C-alpha cells in the first residue's frame, strides 16, 4: 500500500462504525442542552468504501440519508440556494416591503432526524466553497437554512499530497471536525462483502491475498467491480483467458497474476461454510481440507486455513444464518482438526463468544470442544 499522510487515528470499517455510534449518541446529548455536536471527517485513499460505509450506517438503522458533493458546486448559490423576492403586500406596486429570501437547494434535508448529511469528497471542492461550508460545520446551518434536529454531518476526504487533486483545508476548518483515517482490513471487508452478496470466490481471494489490495488500481471498489463481472462464470479455470482480461480492465498487473494463480491452484473452490456445517459426514470435506491445509512442499498453509475459518465465522454470525441440528457437531469436528493452529482455533472461538449472536454461541456448547480447549489452549 502506498504511503499517504493520515489524519487522526487509523480505523478499519468495523472500528469506525463503533466510533461513529458513540460520537452520534454524544452529539445528540449535547444537542439536547442547546449546543451543536461535532461533525466527523473520514479520510482515506480512493476506493476504500468511505461513502458506502456512511450510507450503510444510516440505512441499516433506518435513518435518513442526504448526499452532497461540494466538488460539483460552481458558486455559493449552489450551497445557499436561489434568492427570490418576497412581497408582503402582493398587488401593491412600489410598496417598499419586499425582501429577499432563499429557496434551499433540493439536497438540503427537511425531515426531522435521525439522519446523516454526507459531504462527499469535501476537499475536492474549490477553496471558495470550502470557506462557505465552514459555517455549516460550526453551526449545522447556513444563513439561508439549517439542518433539522438529530442530523449528523459526515465528510469524506482524500489525503493531501501529490497523489490527489485536492484543496488543502486550513486549521480553522480542520478543527471544526473529528478526524479518522479509514484503512483496509481484509476480515472487515469480507464481513461487509458477505452481507452484500459479493461472489464467495472473490471473498476467498481477498482473504488469501490481502497484500494485492495496493490502493492504486486495485482497491476494494475495483475488486467488487471485477467480482461482479465474474459472478456469472461458473468455471473460472475453464474461462481463465476471459477472467484475466476482465481483471486487467480494472486491477493492477500483480493482482491479475495473483488471481490467475488463485484459479490455477484451484483455490477458488475453497471449502464453503455450508460444505462443513451441512455435511452428513466429516469425510465429505476432510480430504479437501487436508489438501488445502498443506502446501506443495508439505508445509502448513495457515493463510488458507485462516481464510476458511474467517468465512465460517462470517457465515454463522450473519443475520441470515439459520442454525440446523447438525451444525454444532459439524462445527466442533472442524475445529478439532489437527492442522488448525491452536492460536487460530482459539481466536475463532473467542470471536464467537464475544459476538452477540445466540446461534453462534450455541455452536460452542459442546463437551468435546470444552475438553479440547482445556487440553490445547
């Protein structure tokens, strides 16, 4: 990943959601005492999903969501609205009681919150527009309109430096916001991708080759574009030339090469969580798991084992997961495989214990598993 300057602490998507929840709750408490809360600015390189994270935060909670791209503004009227003349005594000419009012832009929210106003790519706006936004960040209002109650302001921004065409924000503007830098985390991305219905083969690839997400041409966004294009191709190996062409259209050369290797090594067919949990017998998946867990030179492929464990965790903690009678025994049978490193096994179990899903916790209620923990951990 290329080096870029950062603003505020670095957070992955999961941690950022937790922090936003706290900030917005505190902002509402502050507002209840007649003061305004503090806007948030999320920094990060292109394609990380900053905009989608904010939008998903709002929609998943049933909040209103309003989108604004200040870079599209050419004049202050785009921010304030259009001035019109209001006549207190219509029909009377030259009465002298006319005055100017502003009709707010269409993107300005009018319904009571909770809601989020997103100022997307804020530092790609012209400096004059940025100066005009300062009042909005300070008071949650312009002279011509104000945000309704229980609305939050979130901005996104690209790092300042030679890689991006951005307008520097001075200290007066920066100090009006809380700043965080979004970073890429393969597991956090896989959690989102599983919920979003991204091709499971693509998720398996990212979990096995997280280093290919360079932040240049290969970003979470371009990977999703690519995975959408191959989702209808059942046999990737049989169509490897087409797959490579589609990959080269949006990804770095190194990522294309890694994905072709991923296909040729038949890693695209990593064990699916359903293969393990719904198996009539462990023999249905143990041979394949043994092949995947062992590299060509006989060494243990912890990266592949970790990818399978992560996908299993995401599957059983998803809102759509439906627990079946045999799932607990099959889950325990998988965890008892000797090739799974003890630290990886313990990490998976601790993650399940910390999760608020009752179905996920039920998978751990097994005497064999308790004995295994006592002996190995």
